[in-house]
């Protein structure tokens, strides 16, 4: 049985760059013997692993995009939960009961059981830090025959959606034997992760015992190419079959038939440090907001391939614009030449240019502006520690649960694990708690937009634009996913002619 696939200015490359790319992907890999006919899918990805591909980190989304690690449920296009490793579920007050799918084996040959699910979810719930999807959630898991009981500290209407997060993937016991969680040979998906070469590459082979039906491709060869120009060049040169996150500047250089543009729930936001430095002053945060011309960034940096932001939640969530109301903010103050440092990263090719544009705009408003630009892996910890006055981040707003309440809590809750703005505001916390506790449907959507308004009122974050993901697919690629949530990419149905 096969289940439906899940729904998502730089110069041209020089001759020297092209030479460096030669050999990025081999014509065949040792894993070819794991499958039958067909070619292996060669994928060029943007961000190298940050935590050794631990599912308890953002690396989990790579495991999901490679179809190697799976969760109890998945999400449909509307964000509603659908069966995966769990076949059905029901709620009784604070406890949700999930029936575990029978006949599933891990890649190491061991059987999926209720106990193995409890182990994986308990490891996640007790991790430090917790996966973002569990921010503010007190969660315990117990086995009950072929089912598991998930109990939360307070009644939580989003438990199924939370359990769809790739960070709550279910892995075999072998994954947890070391100091870190290793997904190699421990997943349940149609492809088995067989080899990881640090931050340079990864190899996956078809797993013939997959419960959902045999994959069409014999395997996946992944190369991590942080440089956007080099990454796009792998498609032009025929070195890659699928290229994620093609920079805007490179899209025009590719055959238009090989490029797909997908509006996505991702917002390019300037986070302002409300805990220390000049932006602790609300009037200076207001001055920064008024100084920013997002329209010029959209036209100049993104060549019109993005949308000017009206809020934190963009056109991928059309109901947000319908429910949004005007927000009262602080009045603008005089910067008086205050010096600020803006941080951002090179992994998304447009962000350094966005930083330069913001530097000019804020200097015209009276600030002195310094820039600190590095690779994301080398700058994230400083950003979370409040080392910058401002930080530019391209942030997915429904990445984890299909519901933006989790993102809002993670980024703007006083106890949120990704609170770059160092925001601690009682009104924001109250609005976030209300949104988190409201049942799914129209009432929850209204509460989410109210929480967004509470955040915007603080000017802790200045949304600038909503992105569209640009993906490059070679002419022979069949049934690759274009997922706005960035959870799916290569599935059991994907193959290369």
C-alpha cells in the first residue's frame, strides 16, 4: 500500500567555482545495491547539519525531507492531522490516546511498539532544551497495550499537530545509546540513512521493508552547499537533480521550466533586542520600524519575488489578513547617533544584502550601524544569548505544528526557547497563553491574530517581507515535493528518469 505523498545580487558562477563543484555528486553510490532499477536522487541542500542530525534539533527537518524519520501523524494542506505511525486517536480531557500502527519495522530490523514510541517522545519531552514544539508544554507519555497515552499539564487541543513535528520523530532504541541522538539506521521511512559525512554530505538507501510501499528510487545522495551561487550551479551543471532554496539572484539564470516558486509561511523579520542596549527603549524600536522601507528591499534585493509584510503572518495564511486589526505602537524617538549592531547569516544568500540595505536606512534615520555576518551555525548561539541589538532572520511561522501559535510562543514568549528579542511582556504572554489554549477553528485563528497584534505592539520584531521558496528540479525528476512547510522533499514516489 502506498500512502499519498505529503504536501510544501550575486554574480554568475565563475569557471573556478564550477571546477570546485565537479564531483559534488557521484554517478553512482555504494548504496545502489540496496534498490532495484532507477537512478539515485542527488540533492543539494542549503544548511549543513547543526547538531549531527539529531532529531531534537532543527536537523529533524532534514530527516523529514529525506523521508527517513517519521512521526505519529502528518499534516494535510490545511494543517489538519492525518495518520502516519499512529492510525487513530481520541481526546479525554488532558489525555490523548494514539493507536500505534502494526507491522512497522525500524531500519535496524526491530519492531515499532508502543514502548518504542514512549521512549522517543519521553526523550524529546525531557531534553534540554526541549524541541520548540514542546515549549511551555508539560507532556508525559505512557504505553497502554498497542496504544500510548499522551497527557499534558493543561488541556491542549493541538496535541496531534504537535506530534507531527519532525522533532518528535520516532526512532529505534539504538538511536539513543550515545551521548547524542543518532538517526543513522534508526528510522522507519522509505529511505534508510546509512552514512553521514559531517557537514558535507549524507547517503540514504531505499529500505525495502517500508510499511508504506517500496520507494521508486534506490537512494538519495545529499550534498550540503551553503553558498547559494554554488548551489544553483549544481543544477546548471547537471551535478544535482533537486536544489533547495535557490537564491533569487540565481533563479533568473536558470531555465524557467526547472524553477518552481511556492508562497510559503516564512517571514523575513528584524528582531530587536528589548532586554539590553539601545532597543530596550520602545521609542527607538519605533524609530527603527519607521525607518525601514520594506518595499525597496523586495524590489532591490528579492527582485519582486517576495511580498511586503503587513504582519508576522503572511499570505500563506490568508485568514490572518482578514482578521488583523490596527495596532497601537509607541511613538518614535530620536536615535541621537546611537550605535547598534545587526547580526545575520550567509546561508540565505539574500540576507547579507538585506543587512546592508537596512544599515543604510537606519543610518539615514540617525543610528550608527555595524554589521556582523557569519554562517548560521556560528552565529545562532550569540543571537539567542542577546549579543546583538538587532538580528535579521528568515523564520518559518508554522514550521512545527502547522499552527502559528507555537512559533509565536517560541519567539516571543518570556520563556520561549527562540526568543532572540529577549522579550518579556505580560500582555504578550497572556495573549500567547490564550491562543495556545483555544480549540482549533475560527476562535483559535482569532486568538492567534490577537497574539500577533500584541507582539507587533511592542516593536520587538519588525516583519519586512514574506518569502517564496524557489526550488530547482532537473528535467528528469518526477514527483518531487514542493512543500511550503519545508517538511517534505524526496518521498517514496520521487525518482529520476
